[in-house]
């Protein structure tokens, strides 16, 4: 059997499989389908300092090869997360990563400070890159200096591991990755959704109430792989791959380009039990290919050089 355990930013994960934020609930909603003990970590839906009602309907539009969404970070706010969700996950037999978001740098720091003392939370993921607020302006993930300031503001109030979730909707994602490293991030998540839209040409109506939303699913995997590869080569931080993962083979591709672990998102909607069967499939594939452990595969991609990265 191949060794699936990995160490990522000081976190000991039993395997490199994580749920992606926004696709697996806030806490243990999916425990009856996927036992928490089967995954390396559970990543919460984004929590904001105050409750958010989300964007106008419609918020979800299925496409030919993925999903458009414009949820708008709907959630009950940090007090509800403290009072209701954290007591629920206290007994979870896995690592808990809480995804946090804010409208200002100060709000990111505010929520991190409020959560810092809670032992149920093992790490934070900073949602710098949600395309469904501020009209898709992505204020924290398109400018390196701004991204660095947000990460630094959170770093100042917590010693828990910090993962900065990056956007693919930038010219040079490496610049944002380096800025987050300077700000004190312990790791990166690459990537969030790609900006997209749909339209009914007969009625002229867009598929989403906000017109533009976040595109995820199978079709974005090549984009996500490229972004993860560029981030892994630009920084010394571990990278959590995310985007278009639907099977164990996809997970192994992200590991090969340099990711230390991989998040599974949109595919969970089509097959809620996907994460439950993936560990055995990873083990079989690694064994068949002659790899003794997951860590032997990480960063094994061949060819190319830093100088050949476009842009």
C-alpha cells in the first residue's frame, strides 16, 4: 500500500484530499455521506464577520462542462459559526480549515482574531478571490500589495496556519503568490473560480442574476493546473490545488505539478460520495505506478524551466 499521509504547513493530513470551500457545507453536513475520517481536511464555506444574504436569484447555472455560481458569500456570520458550527465539528476526526472573508482588510483581521482561540479550528483559508462580490472586482487578489496587506493583517492576530486562496483571473498569478508569501502566508490555494457568464439568446436573459459569476468544474482543470504549477515554482510555500478535479487521476496530476494536497469541489454536487472512494483509488493508482508514497509524486513534473513560463 502507498503511504497517503502528507504534512502541509505543519498540519498532519491522513491523505491529500480536502473538500473545497462552498461545496461541502460549513461543518459536518456531509458526514452521513462522507465520513470526516476519510478526508485529509474539511474546508468550510466562507464565514464573514456579519451575516450576508447573498446575491439576487438566480444564483446557479449549469453549463456544458461545469457550473456557474453567484452565491455572494451567503452565510450566517461569525457569531453563528462560533455558537453553532464549531461545537459540531469539535469531535470531527479530521483537520478543520475555516475559510474566512471580509469586505476590508480590517474585517479579515477581525474575524481571524475572534476565531484564533478556538481549538476546533486548525487553520484558516483566506478568501481573497471570490468573484461574486463587488461586481467581480476581486480587490484582494489582483493587486500584489493589497493581497500582501490583507495576509499581513491576519498574520498579526493569529499563529494558526494561513492559506491564501488565489484567483485565476489575473495576468501573473505568481506575483500574487509571492506577495502572499511576503505577507506571512503558510500556504496557498490555487485556485478559485474563473469569471464566466451564460445567456439565453432567445430572451436575452443572463443565466445569473449578477450576469457574471464564478465558473467551476471539469473545464477549468487545465487553467487550475497551470496556475498551481506557476505558484509552486514561484514560492517556497505548499500549494493546495483546486479546480476541475473529478477523479483520483486529476488529484495525482495536481500533485505532480507541485501541489502538496488537493481540494475537490464542484464534482461533489454530481457525486456526493466522491471523496469517500478517492483514498482507495489513489492508493491503487500509486501502487500500480510504483510510487511508495504521495510525497514521492509531489513536484515530479518533467520539462520546462522558470524562464519558460509565459508572461
